[in-house]
C-alpha cells in the first residue's frame, strides 16, 4: 500500500493498522493505549499539528473516530545514532540500478536500533534517491555486493528475476581448513541440502526434519596458515604460534534462507571465522570492527531485463583473515 507521506530524511513513514473494534472511541485513544506511556504529550501534539494522516493523506485530529480509518501513517521520532566507522562504495549506477559494496556491520534496511545507520537510509540521503529500494538483503554482519532499484517503473522487472531464481550469487568465506573434532571429513566441492526454518521470535535459524528447502554448493579455494594468508613465504614473519590452518571457500547458494550460508558451513564443522551465532551463540557484545564476520558477497550475475544482456557485478572488498588487511572496514 502506497504511503501518502513522502520519505523524510531517508526513512519511510510508519504505517499503523487500526483495529476494527475495541474500547477506544478515537484513533488517538488507540495510539495512547499503545504508546501513551512513552510520550503522551507528543501524541497529542502530532494530532493537533495534523502530522498523523489516513488514506489519501487526510489529517486526523483528536476526535477522529476509530472506525473512520483502517490505516494511518506518521513519522516516528528517531533516536540519535552514532555513525559507524564503515563506508559504502558505489560499484555501478544507472537509471534503473544502484550496485554498492556494503561493509560489514551496516544493516541493509532500517530496523531496531539501526535507522539512519543502514545502507538504504544512508544511500537515500547521500544520493538524494528517496525511491531507492533494495532488491535483496545481506545480513548486517555480511559484506559485499548489494543491488538496489532506483526506478519504481522498472523495479518489477528486476524483482521477477529474484522471484524466479534467475540471479546467481557467489560468496566467499574464511573457515577452518578441516572440520572440527567430531565431524566427518568433507570432499570438495560439496553440496549441502537440508530444511531450514527461522521464526521471528527466535534469533537463530534451525535445521529441521523434512523436505530440503535450502541448498549451497561449497568449493575449497585455498588453504593457508592463519598467520600467512598470502602463501606462507615468510614475508609476514611466518605463522603465528599455535595458529590454526584456515581456508578460503567459495559458496554458491541455490536458495536464499536466512543465515543459510552460516548454518551450512557450521553443519560441516566449518563455522565461519568470527561468527557469533553458529555453531555456538555467543553472549551479545559491542561490535568489534577489527573482527568482522569472514563472509563476503563476492559477485552477482543475471541477464539484465532492460538491456537484455548478461551482467555481473563483483565486490572490491577482501576478507581480512585471508588478505591480512581490513579493506573497506575502517576509515
């Protein structure tokens, strides 16, 4: 449903569905029931100023009856956010698409405590593109190629590609070179298939019994000592004492379940380096920008529905555990 209020400061207006019935005589009564304990004066002021609207942008006032509107829209008061020390870089831009390298730690879309500090809101404000919409999502802790639509008139043509799985994605990750104790050896390339589920009320994705709905092809690219990712020739002082042997892997997901790549690597005993969720959920801690999750969306390719030609976009970022540097993560 189209919002009657425009994007403001890169953020969409909030839509609220009013109940069909209840003990509330007016729309303001219902909003007081929901949020009056937080800012009752602010709610009254917004109604008085005509800042809460219904369909077609009709302003509501204190006396607007509950049943007069099904949906209402308003701008939330956004809390201040500390800017993350990470930056987006543009890989491609035309009249239909924007392709960027999203850094680790920055969420794709606003949510929770991250509003202004999301890739979408940053880019809308930076490029003055209020109609910008992501065509897919990357986890907050995953870096790499992110595709966004700049043109509402052609957006559907690109959305169909994702719906029909006509977009090929390639990721890279750094994990142990051999499975953890208790896991069988893996012969690469390997294909992991299982059934995954994730509820909104539970933080982690889970593997459950049933028909597979998630599939990933995994290829071992290069093994290396943790202290010498560039080949072990001693130019960086040799491997760190007791350093584990690690490897760079290529991941090709054939489906797009939440946390799919992280779960599939962990299921092989090859949990991705710096993953705070899989295989073990660690205690919540402040972001450590020197230890990003070693997962990168390396490339995306498809036949462009406008140009009718194959296109491919590749990330310029690198995984720090492999290169020994933090490209794109610190200013």
